[in-house]
C-alpha cells in the first residue's frame, strides 16, 4: 500500500491541529495491549454467561435438560423461557431507531439458527460453556424459508432506518419506449455478516438500582435509555464505558438479546456477569446485511444519455422484523435522467434480523448500479468514464436540489490520471500480462450521503493554559480519539498536547451515534463549537477590561491560537488565556456546543461525498482465479480533518469492496437453515495477499453548506464504487459479465 499521504492545499489553512496527518493517539495503547476492551474487564466476583443457541432455523424447542446443566459443577443459574423473570420493557418495543425485536427468551419459538434459547451462568467460562452444551435441546423443526422465490414477500413502509421505499420521478415507461436502446439486467448479492475483529461483549454490574456496563457501543447516551428501559431505571442510572471498539460497522449500534439477559442475570444473582460472543455466534443475533436481488431497466438515447433508470430491489429480512437493505436508493443521486424509479420489496427468511452494515444500501446498491451502468456504457459503445461524464448529474436527480458541493468531476479526472485510464482499450479481452493472464480495467462511481446527527460537547479552559474538552464519542477503530481531539483542540485554540480529550463514556455530553459516516462532522462539530463558546466567553472578559491589550477589540474581533487571544487587526497585541482568567479571578471558563446541520441551509441542498474508483484485475484463463492488482480511489469529502486517518478509512472501505466483489458470502444449508461457513475460515474476507497496490487520492473540496466546518464522512464511501469497479474490470478482462456476487472462479469457466 502507498503510505504517502498528500495533504490537499485547502486543508493547510484549516487550523494548527485539524488537517494534520497525525498518527493515532491511541495507537501505542492498542499495539501494546494496554487498551482495555469490554471483555478485558474482570470486576470482583464476576460470573460468566454463555448462551445455548438454536441449531434449527424454524420451529420450537420442546425439551431442555436444565437439570443436567444445573448439576454441572460451577453452574449457578440457567435462564430459559420457563423461568426468565419479567422485564420492564416489551421485547417488541422500539425505544430508538436502531432497536429491533429483541430475543430475550420470551417463548420457545425458534425463528433463526443461532437464536439464543437459554443462558447459562457459571463461576467459570468453561463451566458455563459445558452447562450450555448439557442442555441438549430437542426441537420440533420446520423447513426453513430461504431464497427469493416461493417465500413470503411484502411491500415495506420504509427501508433502512426510515427512508421511503419508493421514489419515482418522470415517466420511466415513456423513457424506455422512446429510448434508442435499452439495457435490462438482474443482479444478486448474498447475505453478509459484519464480523468486527472484536466480537460483541458485555460486562454488567449492578449497584442497587445503578447499572454499569462495559460494552462496545456506537451510540452511548442513546443506549443508556434503551438499556434502562429494560429494567425500569432511568437513563441516568445507566453508565456505559466504551473507550475502545474493535470495529462496529453498524452491528454495535443495535442492542441484542443476550446483552439484556446478561444484565438480568447480574441483577438476579447480585454479581457482575460477563458475556462474550464466540465468532460463530456473530452469524445470527447481531445483525447482518440482507441478500438482494436487483433488477434494472435503463433507457439510452443515441448519444448515450439516460432516458430512464429503474432500479427495483428485493431484499431479505427476518420473519419477525422489517429492516430492508435500501439498495435501490443508490440510484437516487448519481446520474442525470429525466425518469427515475427506485423501489423496494422484502422477502421473509428464517434468519436473524438484518441491520445497518457499513454503507447500508449503497454498498449492495452501488455494486449493482455501477455494474449496470458499465453494461449501459458498453451497449452505447462508449468508454465507461465518458459515459458517466455524459450522464453527470449537475443537480440531485431524485430531489432536484443543487449539491452542497460536488467535486466528482475532479475525482474522475485525478483518479483516471493516476490509474492511466486513457490507455484503456474499449473492447474487452484485449490485454494480457507477461504470464498469460487476462488483464481488465474497470471503474465505478462512489457516493455516500453526508448526514448530520445531534451531538453535544463541553469545553473547559483552565488558567494553566490547558483545556478539557469532552463528548461521549465512539472510536470504533476509525480514529475518533485523534480526529475528534484535533477538532476539539482547534476549537479552543490550543495545541493538541495541551488538551485533555475525554470520550467513550456515557457520562459525558451526548456525542450522538458513530454511524452513517456522520460522527466526525457531528461530534467534531460539537467539540469545536464548545471550544469556540469558551473562547467567546473569554473574549468578553478581555475586550471589556482596560488592563488588557485586547481592550476595545470587540468590533475588530480576536483570534484564538496557541493559547492566546490576538487582535485580528494587530496580532502582536495579544494575551494568554491564563492572564485573562487570572485578572478576572477565575480558575476556568466553560463553553458548550452542539453539532448539527446549519439550519439556514438544511433543506436546500443535496449533500454527499463523492468518489471514483478504478480497478485492475488479472484473471487466469484456465483456473478463473481473479487477482486485484491495482485499486485507485479518488474521493471528495469536504474538509479532511486528518488525511492519514481519512485515507486509512478509505483504504479499509476499498478493501471491504474487494471482499464484497470476490469473497464475502454467508452460505445457508437449505435443510437446516444454518450458516455453513460461520467462521473466518469459511467466511472469506480479504487478507494482505488479496490486496495488491492501492492508492487513495483526497480531492480538494470546499463545502460551505454541509455543516459549519464543511466536513463530510469517509467511513462508508470506500466500499461504494469499488465493488462495481472490480466487477467491471473482470468483464473487461474476460468478456464475461457476472451478475451475482461474490464473483467466483467457477463463474469465469
Ligand atoms: Mo454504520 S452501518 O452507520 O455503523
């Protein structure tokens, strides 16, 4: 991988901390093992919980040998539907937008393989595991419902976490009827499972009616209310400590049943209890990306311009929830067309409920869309980049709004230049390497929305010239400990080393959710604003005090940097924070801030990060083996707070895109409904050997509308575009169009 991180020109003026390619401030803690993850906590007297999980996908549990489990040395308690004490909340209740029906042993019904059917608590992990095994469940099993055909289907009220299931603009049928040529294609993507490096874990401890949880969680303050609701205690009685997460990807934004049962066991037994998922248990109860079947109808005029674009997705969900992958939404915002239709429907499978998984909707939707667009370019006889430029959306196709900023043309140009795209032969199967392998070049457009959520922060400037700045933010591994601290330091006008940055604890001001690629903008915006608020209060003290060199500077303004306030018109007239506070007789001064969209422009613009990904693959013509030999991604995402970490996020997203294109797939046994490859040996994700040369280009973009700091997200966009780019490169290498992911060697033989 390329390790050189260029710093775009626009970032150099950003501030003394933000814009700098700082290394991770938590990096040494992590690589030395000093960082404490949830499962590393061992409070005194702690017990271990293990769930017994259904080995059928549909039916009923008709027998559990609870006596055998209880008789095992060290087993303290066995919770089943027969004895599980009442909870204060209805398992079907939805206290927040990421809450799904929670499996808390409410009955004997089995709805998916891997569903917890009992919880065994013991003095040791070994005893709990053996107790769970001794339960030896007996079942009445029914045939599991899987696949797209012959299962119950439904029209959803919403997809994703609340977006409308249907978007229609213009007349698609007329656009297709009047087209010079049309393209129709069906794509399929498989179920995928998040598989964060750190499996979900929880250590629950009660002290009277106060609950402390060590558990990785992407939305700390929001989750305190949800956990509290299960036990009838207010949110402020619940503390969540989540300083480090080994990945989340959306799966740690949900609350899953075994977490609630662990807390319940801790309450019943009046001892702390720990529960940690095994790797195989990650495949079922903690969310996944549903499978999709996606149908396109595309109309083109003589010049290769779209006359209609229709994208219809059917995706899988569980038998008891409605979350649907919003894949067709990927067609909303990319290509100019007079007629656009995006629709969704669902099919019910006997699986755990899917949920948001890194780039929900856009990942699978753009995999199909970018492949379909490549097919359209080929049908039009145009270079895929030229085709995309002819269909460039100057305004948002779905809403008609202007973009808050869109440097996609620059992404295309810079990515193509770095890749050498201009030398690409138009026809497939034209290039080989020296070893007789077929070589192909493909591209895809990347896009992800740029949301703002709600976050709060507090900044305390101290007389000794340091500051404490805090929010309940979440570092899933994306670098929040560093990027958020950079924004916090710039807010208070101090070097980052003079700032104590506090995060990862629900007792701090609500940092919102780390998800949707909106955390840096939202929590970072709150931190920066809190610092600015403290500086504003300090400024009021100085400009009103005739002993200050800043006296009377209220109209010309002051600038805060390096721990001093400077007159804007004469920076040599300055005073340190400490001097100002000391003269006012104060030890500290406090500010608060919020992260949110600027209300003035909130509804007026379509707001997205954009990018272009270029891929080279080499295909063995006899074995069908596909190697990705080069990936170049150019991305425009507003102001980049930390180019090193942003690049790292984008590399990671592109690697995930490679896995999506060629490797990832959960395979169900159709008879049992169990996932046959529920481990990291069988569920393939890219390893170093799968990834050849990669380049990330950060394209300059100033977005004056997206939020006060002009920051967009980079967490999810890297997957989008990459999958299609690789699939299109496979077509260009071989002339074979594979419309089912992952693309496997057998597909090319
Ligand atoms: Mo993400 S799927 O919003 O953690």
